[in-house]
C-alpha cells in the first residue's frame, strides 16, 4: 500500500442494497424474501463513476500504510452515503 495515511480520508457510512438468495428447492408459491440493506462503515479510498472502495481496517508500519477489510460497492447498489465525523476525546 502507499504511504498515504487513511486517517486523512473521509470516514463514511454506506447503506446499500444486497442481493438475496435462497439455495434449496422451494415451491414457487412459497417463495419469500427481500433484498437486505447492509451498512458498511470505513475510509473512502476511491470513488469512480461505477463504484466506491471502502477500507474498514488499517495500520502503519515502517512508514507504510496497510489496509484490510476492503469493500468494492457498485454505485447501482448504493442507497445512501453519509460522511461521518470523529469527535476528539479529552
């Protein structure tokens, strides 16, 4: 990963539409279910015309920044994006 500090990135809360699946034999008349609305919170790494990339975990070591828990969210699945602000504790 680059030497960029993720704490300089926007912290966002993204609500998005997830697919729903059922993986067993079911009578057509008994089909139920609906898409769910997960919430992902993390640092906004990238935004393109097609997707957002969010990282939820990072650490610094020897001048480098490493990240994990990266989520690519297609914009067509995104319902809302809220910028979050951290309060400083005293």
